[in-house]
C-alpha cells in the first residue's frame, strides 16, 4: 500500500472511530533555526503556580491533534494538573536518533531544539515551569521521548512510552539512561511494527522482521529498556510481576514494576497479543495492519497517575 493510499485509509478509518482533531486545541508556532514549527496547546490547568509541562509526541504519519484525540490527554492532562502540548514533527516524523536509510531524511531536523524552544517559551511566559518536564508518545513519538530522556537532553521527570521502548542507536550511545525518571512503558507482544523482544522496525511489520531489514533501525526489547531505566534509578531487581485485571474477552496484561521508597518508579505493562496501539484508545487503523488494542487497559490514566505520583515525590523530597 503506497503512502498516499495508506494516508487516505488512515484518515477515513480515524473519522469513523471519532478520532477527529479536538476543537479545544489552539495552534501556536515558533521559529527553530529558521524553520517555523507548530504545536497545539490544550486548555491550561487551574492553579496559581507554574505547573509541570507535558509534551505528547505523535507517531510517524500522525500529528498532534490526532494524538490528542487518541489519548484523551488534551482533557485528562490539564485535569491532572499538567500544561499539555502536542508538537508536530517535520513531515509527520521525529528525528529519534536512528540512522537507517529510510530515516536519513529526518537526520538533520533539530527536534531536540524544537522541544527545548517550547519549554523555554512556556517557562519565560510563566505558563509552565522549566524543570521536570514530562514526555509521552506513541511509536516514533515514544522512541523520540525515550531518546530525549535517556540522554538527558531535557530535564525529564517522567516518560510515558507507548509501543516504542527505545532505539538501539540511542542505547549504543548511552547504555544506561543519564538520569533516573518515572517511566511507564506499554508494549504488545504481537506488535507488528516495533517488536516486543527488540529487532528491526518497519512499516511492513513481521515481513521486515523476518528478513532482518535494518533500514528503519532496530528497537530495544521492551524488558531490556525497562530494566535499564530501573538500573539508572538504582531500583532493586528483579521486578515485581503481577497480572492486571482486564475485561472479559480482552487481552491479558502483566505489569513488571521496579520501585523503592523515595525513588521514581519504573513499570512495564506487557500486553499479551497486543499490537502497535494505545491501550484504552481507539483501534486507529485496522487490526490487520497494527494488531489489536487492549481496550480495558487505560494507558492514559496509568501514565498520568505515575506522573502525579512523581510530582508528589519530588515535592516531598525538595
């Protein structure tokens, strides 16, 4: 399926599943190295002090408003006390550190500078604090978020990674994350695009993985990425492993959690048979392309709860 055809299928499917851009988002633009970049702002949360900033990054082919509709973070983020912003990548992709031939065009895009510019603008206008930024994303947006956090390219307090635990390129440059953070990962064991156990990333899914193509880079295994974030926070292992209740007939979910009093928690939600999807969100593309979604697992609520807990921990330890 060619790019334009795939995009038309995606847009038609998303309209059918009520994934139209939320009307309450407002667009803003900022210049980064002579390039005008756009981002979308959810309504500001209530409160007097500058709140924490949550940047939510779309997957390849997406844009900020679509990810807002998929995740519900345009409403639930502000309700939890976060200034919530949905940036747009150049050509709908992020420069997440991969070096494969298919990702070469994005290699010179300064996405880190773009995210830094957003943080600076919101801090300078007293709309959000500069320190302790939270990043969330799906797929390419999750890979970008993990790369920023792993290399401490921003002062990251927490990460919410959906269907994108990290890239081997970023990991090779920094085998352990530079600083600890509260991290929540969601990964499906049947993800056809970014394999749970690590390996080739590709839009042709398992075909790419069977051939061993590395044109779009390699993903880190979800459990390896989670364990490395736990090690960065000096959290004891092995993790506590427990099943998470889901609705009858839904996909089975297991949580692997590393925690210790007074330390940022790391948790991986392993979705058995799950696909390249946002748990609790809509089936944004047909199951034959991206696999099934765990409908009763609320990824948005879980990551916000983790971020709120990290905010509470940071205030207590300040």
